[in-house]
């Protein structure tokens, strides 16, 4: 592979930008500055930008703190999507959200281009737990806690799997909810059956991976391999 193509793919930049970086002496090959963009690589070389070792990642995994008003989709003709928030950071990646959050909901959305990984964490038999902080329009009751534990039957007759509802110790209108399913508008529909409306819903964790508190709404960062393994470990327990 040509050096400029390798650098462009590894850094997710254009070939033109890669050639400029190479010409300015910003790339080393096996420790030696290389200014020839057409240098042929055999595949065993260590290519670095400064002190950073470059290597094209097979897949990308992103943790995003979704704000209100953004839709969980790759493209949308009317609304801003979670992929739009990444702007041009990954121009050659077909990223998509692995699981959805309602437009009005906030919190942790996982974006990736790894279809097999997404399928595994969303498959009913392997569905990893997802944790939410919820505020409703009536105090959380023991009846609600018990109903969630037993599995709420929705208005259309669907019986939900048992879920966990933990009332807040400081706010009677708030609670933590842990689900292992991904039914459309599930939490809102479950509370609706119990005569409660959801005012706010925020996803705080997927599996054992908690949303990074340093990420403001709309901000994102890559997930490390160790963090990805936290999700996989939770899936295995399912």
C-alpha cells in the first residue's frame, strides 16, 4: 500500500491532507522521516505521526452523550442525528447507533461500524443490561417496583421481561431502571401501564460501561478495548 493511502486511512483524513503531512516531515517509517507519499509499504513497517503509531482500526467504537432533540439514526432528512454529531471525524466509516434512544431522551449511545458486535449486544438472547435514570410525574411506589420485578404487561398485551426499578433515596419522583430488552418506547410504556408519565429519561450505562461524566451533551470519545470488553462481559452473563 502507498504511504499516503495508509496514513489517510489510519488517521481518517483525505489523501491530500496525508500527502501534505508527509511532505512536511510529519511521518516516520521505522523511525526514519519519510517525505515520499508514493513509498510502497510491505505491511510490516511501523508508521508513526509524531510519537503516535498508526494502524488502521478494523472497527470503531464510540461513546456519545446524546442531547435532547437528536435522533438515534445514521441519517435523517429533518433532524440532527447522532452520527451528525461526529461531524467529519470518520468520513470513511459507515457508523450507526447500536441501539436507540428516543429523540427526547439523553445519555449514552454507542456508535460503531461493527455489525456483528452490535448484533450480539442487541440480540434478545444476549441483550446486555442498560441502565437509565428516570424522572416521572408521580412518586415511585412499591407497587411499581414489584411490577417491574414481575414483568410489566404492556397495553398491547406484550409481557416484558423482569426489570429492576430502584427508587431514588433523595427524590420520590426519580428512580434507576435496568432493562435487558429493547422494545420500542419500553420504559415510557411500562410506566404508562402503571399510570405514570415519564418526564425525563437518561441512559447512564450499557453493560458494565458507564457514560463518561466528562462528556458534555453532544460530546463523544472512542471506547477503549478494555471498555468494550466490559460490554462483552455483561453480554456473556445474559
